[in-house]
């Protein structure tokens, strides 16, 4: 059988920091599907770039071993020729859009194949139809939801009809419904004989892809060491207990660009709770966090009641993109930025617990994505906002180990009487919260304890969310 | 029928989109008759208007009158008005400074020239997509890779605006707020780092991601064949003729004009 991709003891090191992947050996026969499952920073994206020729043609570093694409050495073919045989869908679809309409985005890749206008038209229509993008054809890619953008990215790659399709964490930014839809398309492609190489943390979504093989990178693959497990002795945490309070949200309505994103939200949360906000892309999860942080003008009432009386809520907010917040020359300076009397015991605990001690003097912007996220979390926690912390997609791109570290850290806050609210697509993480807020297109669909909500079969379709079996291991009923 | 030779769109295509198309901080006005004009024509009109700023005040006034008629015909008065409103402080400042330093005539001339250039900018970018601009630049013999890079950069400007806002929010969440007053000048200078470093990082990352995405779809292919091509229509000839004749009269009209 023809081999779509063959790697023989291939290793690659980026010149900047010497990190990379390998040595890795693997063979992917044409027509098969392979899942690369590896820890955060384990080199999955590097391997995806290698399979598509971006390494070594765009990324210059130290490449060893032999990488063959359909029997031809990748390093000796021009990049445009490789791109005709291997298509790549990146992790963040919003960052790979090049034009101002869905049609133009697909046409861009087809023009580069040198096709006649009639053939471009045929393939454009086929790609739009295949992925259900026809109603969106004139829309600007940046105005689409995350799920729609990822479908468009897939359509752009598929329209070029590559022999090998490489997907680099295609599900990481999608809600469960969009992720299920995308996997449905992958299943159809697989049935049609498309060769697939998928790098993905959210493996559970891919479980029903028939014949999907899973591979782990040889030698652990990870060139970057993963964070050490927290010292059990320090697990208690030095955070002082806060006085009891409750957060009341009444008739909360927020608009962006004249459109109501949040409508009449009503709920009450108690201190010491870990709360997960669930909902499809675009239902206002981030807007709710911004409103709670005082960054989003909103109508309605937001108040914290305690023995001292009623005050405005005061939370720290950790953004989805850590690059928005980090700018200092060292992790230490970043975390202690403008804190006149920092709690150094808490600082040390955070460094140790989040696996950042070894990077204390390193520039935050040179760390991996996962590490940057943990630095951004540490900067927010270090400020010890009186009511707690808000997190936007904290588990994005994090493997199980780092998710466990995150959860333990958040539990420290709740044990100290703080309120932790996180917006997430990660149903596994949400299942471990004390309280769920489920948002739909018309506002709050439900709120309550996970165990109660999971039993409500009608709830999840109302929120437009697909609830897979594995998300709720203790569930007796399966709504969808 | 002489028109832009776009391959026919199926009936389902149209203005069913929720999100408006924006680029170069500009909204695309699909209803304008100038949308049907060749982008090269619009570039030529823009160039002509740029030359007109050299006219003396009375003739500049005449040109502006013709230009306003063109804008009204193109249904772009609100769009151009919006742009002029954004530039009101610059225009006002120019007028006041020139009035104070030299006199009312120069103040009016300079202000009208800047207003004209602002309006030309709005007229072009309200009716031309990045793809059309790229085709026009290619037709003017600019290599594809530069034409594409230029249009991509222009199309990304509105995204940069959004990112800057996101950075401001993210830093505000950390307690970094733009200060006010001279006493906070030193602190403001320090805070500038908090805004500029993320801005540089995000811009660099966006540029790199776009590069990766473009090359992953065969950006450097020697076989590239444009899907659309440009052709001048009657509308283009009419616009070029009227504007060219108008400019010629204004520049060389001699004693028949003020």
C-alpha cells in the first residue's frame, strides 16, 4: 500500500530555543486515519507543520532524519508542490483567514492550483455544499462563529483536494455541537478514502471515527519538560480565607454593536463555588465575564452581598489569549507587576503549584502557550481580588495533567472562600464544577448543580449543545 | 455588455449576510453604482482628485462641487460624511493654525485639500474589495506577492483596531489604565510598554499565521491563475472621460474660468 507519510527518525529543533520534536518514526498508509496524541508542548504542531512542508521551508531549524510525503522527500520539494498533496487546517481558524469573504477564502487556494475559472467555480460550490457554508458565502470570515470558521478552514483545505489532510487541534476552540459536526465531516471524508493525520487533545470526540489509529511520539516526544506535579506538602496553600458573600445578578443585559448578547440574566452564586459557564460559540460567555469584571457596559444589577453590606463585584479576569496581558521581561516581574506589598508566600506557592518556578527569570513571551496561560493565571491570582477570579477558556490547549493542576489551583481559591467562574467548552472540566450556568441564544437556559442539570434531557438541545456520553460518566440518562 | 467580468454568481448569493464586510476600517457599500466600476478606474479617479488639490481656491471649489455630485450619484454621501466627521479635529486645527499664521484664503484652501483627500480615500475603499484592489495592482504590473501582501495588510487594519481594544481591556483587568495629567506622565510612559508589547506580539503573530496559512495553500505556486479578470466597461469610460475632461478644463481652462 502507498505510504502517504513516512518519518524515519525525524527530529526538528527550532533555532530560538532548541525545542522541537523527535526523533520520531511513523508510517501513515494512504487512506488511513492517524491520531497523534501527546501532552501539551509534545511537538504535535511541529509534526503537523513538518507533514505539510512548512518545516523546513518556512521554519528554519535543525532537521534530521528522513521525511517522505508519498515517497518524495519533503525537504527537496518546493512548498507549493507539497501544499498540493498535503492540506493543513490550523488550530486557530480566525488567525488563518486571508480574505474578506467566505467565497474568496476558498477561491484563494484554488487559484494557486492554476485551475480554470469553471473548475474553480465547480470546486467552490462543492466545498460550500459539502460543509453547509452556502448561506454564509458572502460573509466576512471574521464575522463567523468559531465553528463556522473551522468549517471554512476545512473547506479551504478540502477544495484543493489534497491526498493527505493534516488537522492541528481542529476541535480545541469549538463547542461540543460544532466539534461533533466537524467530526461528522471527518467521518465522511474517512469513508471516502481521505488520508487523515489529526493532532488533538480532545480525543474523546474522535472515538467513533472508524479505524482511527492512535500514535504517541517516540521518546516521549516532548522536547519541553512538562510541569512537575505539585508538592503535596504545599497543597494547603497560604491564601487567607475570605468572608462569606454572595453574588447577585439581576436582569443583566449586555449589547455589543447594537445587538443584545446577554438578555435578562438572573442568578445568584455563593462564595466558595467553582462555576462553569457553558454555551455555544457566540452565546455571550466571554461577555458575561467581561460584565462581571466591569469591562462590559451592561444594564441590570450586579452586586455582592456580605456582612459588610452591598458592594460592586471585584474579580480578576484571565483572558483567553495570554498575549494580551503579558509584557514584562521576566515571569517574576510579570506576576509581581505593580504590587507594592506582594504576598511572597502566595507568590512562591503559585510558582511551585503552576510549574513556573524554573521559568521565574525567563521572559514570559518566550514560553509555550500552555506556560503563558499559567503565567497569566498567576498574575491574576497574585492580585488576590477580594471576590475571586474569572477565567475565559482556561483549559484551551491543555492536556489532562495541566488541567488537573489548573483544577487543583482553582480549588485552593474556592476553599479560601473565593468565587471562581470559568467560561469553557470543556465538558469534562465543567463536570467537575459545583455549579453550571448554561447559556443559550436567548439568555440563561438553566443553572444548577452538574448532577441535576445532566439529568434534564430537554435542557441541552435547548442550549444547542450536544452532550456526549463520556462528558458525564456518572449520568444515568443520556439526553442526546 | 461591458462590465467587470466576474463569473456569474448563483441566485443564492447576495446580501444574506449578518456581518458587514469591513476592511481598512471601512464598510463596503454594496448598493453604490461605483461598485460596478473597474478598480483601476477608481484608482485613476483617486489620482485625479489628488492632482486637483494643486488647483487654486476658486477652481478647487469647482472641482469639489463636481466631486460632491459624483459622491451623491455614487450614494456615498453618508460614508464620506462619516469620514470627514472623523477628521473634523484635524481639519479644524489646520484651518485655525493657517488662519492665524497666514490668512483665511490659505486656511480654506488647505482645509479643502485635506477634506478632498479624505473623501477620495472613503470613496475608493467603500466601493472596492481587497481582491479587486489586488487585481488592479496586478494589472498595474505590481508582482502578485506584493499586491496580495498589501491588500492583506490593509484588510487587517480593522482587526488591529479590535485587538488594540482587547489589549486595553486586558491591561485594565490588571490595573493598567491610561493615566491623565502631567503628574502621571512618567507612569503613562511606563504603561505604554504594557500596551505596545502585546500589540507588537499580536501583530507579529497575526502576520506569521497569515504567512503560514497562505503558503499552506500554495501562495508561492508558479501555476497561479486568477479566477477573476478586469475589463473596462462603458461606465468606466464615462467616468474617466468626464473626470479627465473636467480636470483638463480646470487646469488649462485659461481665462474662461475664475
